[in-house]
């Protein structure tokens, strides 16, 4: 922790960055985001197992961008998110550096290639528990799966906390806010809830970096991670593409190649 505070102090004092985005103690057992703009405030930073939020979500906010170059305290999923945002042309390399706290101090990664090398050396696979849950879900028949999701989505309040938490939900105007035409009904009812959640899942397919923030943000506990992980594992098996591994990458669901083996796409 001290190494992180020292590093933050140094970066701010030398004006290498204008803001350090990290964590401070929060409520309900979860740390909250802290924006440190003065070296003297760096002592408020913490880093422990309660620091789960993917802080990369703030890099997409215009008011945060206006603060200047940022140093971001990054967990593994945060680093993958930075690379995914770069691959989608949403981040300039000069706009940030990543701080990775570890047992030996703090690693400062100031280029996308340094972040790529670090991410490639990590185990980016799902945990054993995640894999087992995903296998259980994948083993369900279609009817069982449909019933499962209908029941889950029937509890959705359309609060859009999942969207607000997700660093990859960055469109300035979401489909749910269009009313001419109104693609997705505003009230929380079964059909609209299904449409909203399926649309969001499809928009995240092959892009989600499995940070888990959408599930943690959902006030009714819908296991959104199951849907996102299933789609990402389908993209991996069909297109051999894993999101968040490179700052320059093809986009499996938005590119077309004339030699595609599938007839329907020609
Ligand atoms: S969809 Fe959920 S798990 Fe995936 S990047 Fe967004 S918040 Fe994280
Ligand atoms: S956070 Fe949960 S309840 Fe809110 S819109 Fe998303 S899925 Fe629905």
C-alpha cells in the first residue's frame, strides 16, 4: 500500500499525471473510487481485496478526461479493459498509465505494449468455480435455459445500473433511450426485459473483459456474468478471439472477410 501511495505522490508531484484514479475505503465491504489530484492526498489510497471495481469505466467519462493524463490503479480485468478500449479506438496511449500493485511494489505500465506483455503473462482463464458454473449452465437444454433466463429477467427493474457500471457500455446514446422508433419498451415487463438484456449481452459479445461489475451492480442479483461469459466463450471457440488481449485487434462480430466459410454471410 505504501509503495502505491509513494508512486502516486511522485507521479503527481512531477506532473507526470494530473490525476491518480484509485480506491479508498467505501461502505458495505466494498472500496470506492478515489480521484487524487494533489500529491498530499495520496495517503488516502488503499488497495486490498475489497477493491473490485473496474476503474477503467471512468476513462470514458468526458469530465474525467478533462482532468488530464490519468494513472489508473489496475486489477487484471482493468488492464484487459484498457486494451479492449484501445482496440475500439476509445483510448489514446498518451492519456494514461496503469499502476499494478503487487507483492514486490507497484508496476507502472505506460504503454499499450507493456500492458499487453503483462496481460499475456497472466492467467486470463476463468476460475475453476466460474468454469464449473458455466458448464452447468451450458449443459441445460434450450427450454430449461429459456425458463432460467425468463425467470431471472422477470426481476429486472430496468434501472440500467449494469450499463452504468460497465466500462464497455460507452455509447453516448443507448438503444433503450431511443423513442423514435422505440426499439425497447420503457416499462419493466417480461418482453421488454428480455429484449434489453439480450441486446446488451449481444453488444458485449466478444468485448466483455469479465470484470464482474455489471453483476455486482445489479440490485436484484441477476447473474449477468453467466450470459457474458457464455457469449465470450462462444466467440473464443468460434473465432479464436479473446477480448482485452491486444490494443490492436479484429472485432469478431463486426468484421467481414470475403473468404468466410459460412454461406449465409455472402
Ligand atoms: S459486461 Fe459486465 S463483466 Fe463484462 S466488461 Fe461490462 S461490466 Fe465487466
Ligand atoms: S442492473 Fe439488473 S435490474 Fe438493473 S437493468 Fe441491469 S439487469 Fe436489470
